[in-house]
C-alpha cells in the first residue's frame, strides 16, 4: 500500500514536470525591438509605505529609464517615516512625476494605494513595481514597445528575481525562480493564474474591465497580481503574456530576516483562499507529491531513496531551462537543498498563510 502511495506521488510529479516543461517552452513572449516610434507613453505606479531606505535607489533607476514619455506616480500610503518627503523632493523638479498621499488608510491598504495611483496616472499604459525594486534602463521602453506590437490588449507578467545574501537570500532567489517557471508554464498552457506585482504591466482599460483590484474593505489584502490575472483570464479582456526579456528583468531586495520572509510569504499565500477550486487543487496536489517523496526514504528505505531521486531529477530537468534562460543556473548547484526547503515551506508557511494571514502589508 505504501509503495502504491509513494509511486503514485512520483507518477503525478512526473506528469506535472512534463506539463511545466511544455508550458515553459510555449509561454514566454519575445519582446520586439524598442524603436522610438513604437513606444506609447506609459505611467509607472508605485505604492510605498515606510520605504525611505529603499526608495532613493528606485527613483535613481527610474531616472535612468530610456523611455522618452514616461510618468512616475509614487503613492505614499500614510508612511510614518521619510517616504513622502523623499518622494516629493524628487518629484519637485520632474514634470512627469507626482506624489499621491493616502490620508485615509484602510484595508486592503496596498490595493487601495495602487488604485489611487492608477486613478491619478495620466497615461493609459501602466507599469507596476515596488519601492525595493531596481528596474533596468530599458524596462519601460520594452514594455511599451511590446504593448504597441500587439493587436490585442496585453497583461505583461515580468520576472522579478530576489537578491540577498546568505541562506535566506539564496532560498528566496530559488523561490522566485520556481514562481517564474510556474507563471510562464501556466500561461503557455493557456491557464494563467499567477504573476508578480513587482513587474506587471497592462492598459488602464483592462484594469477597469475587471473592476480593479477589489479594494473594498472585504477584499483580500493580497492578490493585486495573482487575483488580478485570474480576473483578466475569466473576463477574457486581455491576453496574459510572460515577458522574460533580459531588458525587463526587475530585481528586488530579498527579505532581510526569516521573520520578514515568513510574513511576506504568508501574505502572498493568503490570496490562495480566493483562487478558483481548480487552481487550488493543482497547487495542493503538486506540493503534496513533493512532500510525500521526501518522506518516501523514511518509509520505504532504499526504494524510497530511488523514488525521491527520480522525482528530483525530473524537477531539475524542468527547472534547468528556466534557470539557464533567467541567468540563475548557479542555483542548481544546491538544488536538493532548495527542494527540501521548498517542501518544508509547503507544510509550514503555506498552511499558516491560508489559515492565519497577516493583517498588514
């Protein structure tokens, strides 16, 4: 009976591995050259709360953007540090920059802040990122050119790797890589359900078509990326594309501590309570199989070791092309360690995020 259970887990994992590999090959959209006549105006919207330490580096990165007609909207979500003065001082001498002050913060705070920023933006095309991100100089130019190159509305889901030091920095980076694979694969399979709000772009008309983020008091705190993409897919109002061009990769700072990492992950996972049941089923079945295979050696001995090794080789084969394409191949040197951490994450942080989500962002 135990052999049947663990063997079944391996079979399911191998099936998912094949689907991930197929979806990855189909899911990435090539970006067109960012020619000057192919760049419609675009507005960057950033929601910031107590980000005085991180914000100056983001503003420097936005200053270096090559797009000739880009607006920057910084939304200060009632910060208690110097976020607002820093943003206002920077915007003062830049006609294409503005600061929106949130004076009545209420849950879900980030969604409300982003909604106010989008309402204040002058341009139809929008690019969303976070205060701790560092967009490369051609980021906005390539986003705008990609939108212009399409005959239909697009939601562009970009890659945003996490950069940090030590074990936590490396594991956070690995998690971001796995999410990038899952995001592109789901898009390639025609079932987008996931994105990263640190690097997301779409027209305002798409935002309006799905009713925004659902920023009323009863809306989930998280989901300005995943739930938004799922709403776009359900409404059929735009095509979701994974844009993983090197010119659009937006690095962000990894959490500084395991406690901060846990809070961030719980907040992200909490959106899963609002996923369609079909998505939830897939996101439960695959991790469950991963966890079972790590338990197999304890139950089946040598046979279990063989099952686990086969599963890890399959996962490595699926992640390898993504890691190479996204310049993260060095992570695979410690692949079994990261996979063990990923399995532990799914039996600790994920249940906490679903049952007891954090109440602040």
